[in-house]
């Protein structure tokens, strides 16, 4: 008997106390790979027509299931060098039918990590992936896709022909150039090399704030700026921005600290506490 993975299932014995203790059952040989389960002496819940690796799209025919799977799509990582690529991952229980479906995608657009037991896919197949999930598994799967604005943003990002800069000339104020350290400049350039989409994960005290303000200065053609932070850090952020940007780049009055949902979102820099973001989005004041 083969499991959903196409491998020979292993006979096991229930060890847990209860009415089923001592009963034999078949399950996947690779623990955690798929959720195949069948009591010894009963009919398998799913009949594999062919093994995973030899399956073609024409031979793939999922059977119905009484249970409902939730498949949640999330962004796994973004690559900017040497070419722009976005990778997404389906977060779900890897039923064998899904594993077989995943395996049908060409190897150049799919990856499987044995350590994390995670499948990831190139965003160029996102539309094909989600449409087929909805078509082939509509009777037993629920798909929770990425937000539409994010899908649209990634498509624009991938369609852009703008090349990632290699030799970067930073557009910073004199005070910033006198204050920022060489390793912090490297961090700023790293973010710019990734199209402004990166995470600064330095240890506490290494200057993540000054690197962020340097990026604000460099991307001045993209102003205004939205900064989200814990409420108790808003004033600290304002003071640092004033220190490095005012009055040379803009006056202090252009920095707005938002305390409640009715405050005006105005100025060059808006500082917003995390707790207000959802309310502002609901009121269509943030998009």
C-alpha cells in the first residue's frame, strides 16, 4: 500500500491508552510529509493512480474529502540580485493530493526544503497556482490568498525593468554623512540594492534608527514618509528625525505625531502607533 507521497506506507501499532490501543494502521514512512492514515484491513481513503514523480497534469484527478483544508498563501522571501524574484509558500497540511499537485510544477519554479518541510513557489506561477487550487480542490480546500494590493504590487515590481544599482551614491545631508558609521552605510546600501525592500536586523544599539533616517533622506523623491512604531517610541523617533533632517531638509512642523484616529495625516513625516494602523485603514485614511 502506498501513501499520498507515493511511497510504501508503514504498518504501525497504536500505543496510546484508549479503545484503539494495540490496533494496527498504515501511515506515511516519512513522518510529517503527508497525513495518510488507514486502519489495517480497511480500504485506503485515496487511490494513487501513479507515483508523485511520474504524475502528469492530465493524470491528476483529486478525490473528494469530507474534511476541509485551509491553504493560506504568504510571502516567503524576495530576491533582488542577480534578478528580481518573489517566492510564496502555501501554509497548510500537506495532504498527498496537494503534494502531487505541487510536484507537477517545473523544478525551476518550485522548491522543497527537507529541513523545514516547506514548499515554495516562484511568484510567476502564482496566478496559475491559485486558479488550479480553486478549480481542482474546490470541494475540500479553502484558499486564503495574499491581499490584492500586494499581488498587484509584486506584479509591478517584477515587471519593472529598472536595474538594481551596484555602485550607489547616497543622497544624504551633511550632518548625516558626518554621523553615520561605515558599517551603517553598508546597511543602507544593502537596502537600496534590494529596491528599498529589506529588513535591518542589527543588534540593539547598532544604529537601526539612523540607517532608517538615512534611507528616508536618500529616497526623498518618494516623500511623504509613514513610520509605524510603538506609542512610547514616537517622540524618540521625532527627536532623531529633527536631529538629522531639520531644518536643512524640512522644518520640524512637517513631522506629524498621530495619537488618535481623528488626527490629521499631514506633513512630510507621519509617525503612527501600531495600535491605530488598523483603524486608519478601516477609515480609508491609510492605503
